[in-house]
């Protein structure tokens, strides 16, 4: 069917043909007095599919010319078009959005008249930078509207990978409860050892802290800081002096990268009743259990990040793929007030 190109829109003047295109594929926007108005991304797609013959000033406009024209009108048109084209070819109705998002996507097999959008989609390049501050706002805005947030990531060959983004509220069954029993640990290098059997049983019973080394319990600096904050541990330095929580935290920040943000995430997860162990072998800061390691597998891998943090998509892709390979959910803990847990999950529309 014929359509006429104006600067940033294509108009199908024939009312019958316009109505047919709108009813069968939910393309375009009906015009007052008849006819159908298409945005450039819809018109370019229909031109590629040979469903629309576009003219401008009486001369035909090829798909190549239409694509080049649209690219001049809209920044990053190629990225948006590849995402739109892929989702449309999967059988969904897709409409352009404004503001934070590029597209709204309706459930497969539905129409705009009998359903509401299921997804809000951002179209991005694999070379784009993800600002977690802005991302957090997008997640909140999407969930407030009762929809799911998808990122369609276009790689350098034009292939698409989709990620479903959401906020999580993790919780567990092993809350830390303080008591009058105070264990004594001895600082040796970058770990603290507890030797008294009764004190070891007390700490292991309170939250599966540490790891046994023969008859001694070894605790990490992060574990020590938290247990000391809760009043259940005192630490003796190699010179025989009692150390404060501040002394332990200063030592951790001098010897370990990102100690402060990791401690913040550890503290919050522990207060949520979760057992937190190192996630080094998985490429994350922590592996996290809802129950105890004796009874459960770790449900989450958690990586702590500052509240203002930017990430590259290849980094996210590697992390998500790794977590999927070990059958765990990856959460990015955005430290601050309040703490936020953001989930990135590979998704097939």
C-alpha cells in the first residue's frame, strides 16, 4: 500500500488501507478524518517487509533511502530499529515510547485495544555505559506502572541479547541475635582465629560464621567487623592489645579493595537473616544462603557496588552468564540509604 513520506512521519491517506494495516498489525496511529500516520521506525520496517511503498514528492523511496533518512532524523536509529525489528518478528505489538524508555511491548497475540503493555524496553549498544543511578529509577518507574523492564542489547554484528531487570528484596532464615557470650579472637595476618571450643560452637551456631582450620575457627575481616558491631566478639592484636571495630575496618580498607562497600552489603544481608560467604570463585563478592550451607545451596551471588556506579554491558553479560552456569541469581547490591538489590537476568521474549 502507498504511503507518503514527510519529514518525520509517513502518512497512508487511503482510509481503507490504513484501517486494514492498523487492525491487522496495530501499526500507526489513526488520523482524524481518516488515514493512518506511521512513525519512521514503523514505516522503515514495513518498507523492509515489502508491505509499504513509500514516496516523497512523487518519487519512490527505497528501503535503503528510508533507513538513511530515518537515521538522520533520529540519533541511534540503527540500534532502536534492530530491537524493534527483532521484537516485531517475534510476534509482539511494539509501540514507540518517550522519556526513559524506547518501546512498550504488548503480550504476544494481543492488540492495543484489548490489552496493556507487558514490557517497557530500552534499546542499547553493547558499547554503552549503564548508569546504575538512572537504572534504579527506571526499575522503580517500570514496576510502579505494573510492567517489566527489558534491555535489548545490540552487539557489533547486530545480534540481540535481552536482559530482564528488577528490584529484589532478599531475606533469610538465620538472623543474628546478640547474647552475653563474647568470643575472643586473635589477629594473625588478615584473618582472626578463635581457639576456644565453646566460643567456636557459639559463633557457628549464631550464623555459620567462619571456616574451620583444624580445631580453630578462622574469620575474615568483614565477618569480624560485623560480629564485633553486634557485641559478640573481641579481637586481640599481635601486640596483645584489644582492637576496636574502627581499627578492624581501617585495616580492611588499607589491605582490601572496596572493603567499605563490601562491609555495607555484608552487614545488610546478615541483618536480613542470610548467611553470607565469599563469592570469589564465582567472580562475585559474596555467595548468599537463605538458610545454612549445610541445608541449602547458595541462592544468590551478590556483588556490591557504590550508589553512583557505571558499568559496561560486556561486564554485565559475563556476570549474568556465569551466574546462570552455576544456577544462581545475580544481584547487584547498590550501597547507600536505603540499600538496593537489582537483578539482571538473561531473558528470551
